[in-house]
C-alpha cells in the first residue's frame, strides 16, 4: 500500500532537492535552497517534519547526518495531483480540462481531440 506523505508546499522544495541529489547534509540542502533565503532552523524544521512523516530517511554511517528520499517522486506527484483534482474539481478531470481549455489558445480541433481523450478516460473508469 502506498503511503500518504501529505507533503506541504514548502516541504516540496526540500524533496525536489533530495530527489535530484540524495544523501545531502543539512548544510548542502541549505546551499541548494539559497534562493529561498530560509534560515538554518527553517530548513532543519522542514527536514525534521519530512523525516517524521517517513518521506525522508537518515544515513549516519559516515558520522554525518545525510538525508535521502524514501518517498517516490512520481507517486508523490500523482498523489498531489489527485488531491488537487479532488479539492478543486471534486475529482472531475473533465471539469479541470474544461477550465484549462476555456482559457487557452487551442484550436477548435485541438479542443475536440482533448475532450475526446478525456471522454475515453471516463469510459475506461466506468468499466
């Protein structure tokens, strides 16, 4: 069973760093997140929360705490996407796509193709 990590928006930045480059120390994470202007204590708090949630693991085998992702990036993104879809569109991909299409520069043909794809997906779910 996949675990629900419920990663907060700020925590995503830490996870993205560690998905790209696992086994980093707090200082190394801080340097990768220099553009955020977060303090050491903020980064430590985010890492601690992610560790408590089980999204990050700790390796202390070389005498220095190094952090690595336990949570799978694709699974977390899928989970976040489903959560977003449920919260804003009551689980309706069709409603989301209709909103996106209504505010886009797609041609009528492209809109129809997109809606046809969504209709096929909906049919597949009902089977």
